[in-house]
C-alpha cells in the first residue's frame, strides 16, 4: 500500500483537521500495520451533541487506486461550568428552631447540565441532607438543630452535577454556625405562688347579693304601701 492518505471531515464543519485536510501515511508492506493519529480542532461554538465524521482512506495497490470510507460518531462536549453564588446561612441559630441554607447556582457553560445537587452535612448536628435544583436556580435546604445542641459547629456543602454525556463535576465549600441553647419556658420564682381568690370570698359575695335583693324587695313593698295611702287620702 503506497500513497496512503487519510481525510476526516465533519458535514457540519465544526470538527476540523488541524493544519492540512489530508494526512499522509508511509507505505505499508504486506503483513505490516500502521497507526494514524489525526489531530483535529473543535470550534468554540460547536454544537454539544454527537457528530458524524466521515473517515476516508485512499491508497494504491499494484498501481491501482483504492478507497476505503467509514462514518464514525464523535461526541462533542463542553466544559462543565456550574458556578455557585454566595452561601446564605445565619451565623447562629437556636436549638429546636427551623434554620435555612440558600445558595444560587448558575450554568455559565454552553452545554446542558443535569442532576445538579446540593448537599449539607454538619457532623454532630445534622446528617447529610440533599436537594436537586435546575441548572440555573436556587438551592434551599432547611434543617432543625436538636434542642439540646449548643456551641460552634462546622460542616460542608457539597455541589455535584453532570452533563448529558455523564461527565461529572463535584466541589465543596465549608460552612460554620453557632447553635444557642433553647430558652426554657418561663417559670414563677421559687416561693412565689400564683395569686388565687380566698375560699371565703365567693360565699360572702353570694350572701351580700342576697341581702341586697331582700332590701330592694322590702323597699318596693314599702313604696307600694305609701302610694296606696296617698291615693286613699285624695279620695
């Protein structure tokens, strides 16, 4: 095999051979093999998808021109550029009360990102908690520290994602939080009892009401008698 040349073309024109569009190979004698490495350049705006590339080999055997062609599939990917914003976590929280961590995510690359996940783990405080978010959105994690927790704690926020071809990326960020002990319910000081009405007050009030009612009744009788006498005198 003499005059061997390899050509690789992309119908979309986004994957190009570097330098010349033809790669020459040395002659290949009977029983020998040759390895061809074809350097290519992928355009920066190339579609992130599978590209069908046409591979063509031309050569001469016994002065006869021969051609061999094949189509190969090549995935074109982009760098995963999922960026995080500022992690929002209160510097302190109270044991037993709901606490929230928020962090925005932004897809700064050209390829699609899937399975973007944010996880939070703070040893001795909360076990690993995770939430799935879109490629561009905000992750929100809520947790409740134990009521008996107090002091300073350090943990880790884990970010992970992958592209459509299964290429994964993962990174970590530290977080710190101070847990204050839950405040006990208010209690009356020792030796002080809640004010309560004396036991004799209710019977006394009832007796007083009875006396007043009897007085009003007697006064009514006397007034009616007086009116009758006045009417009789006028007659």
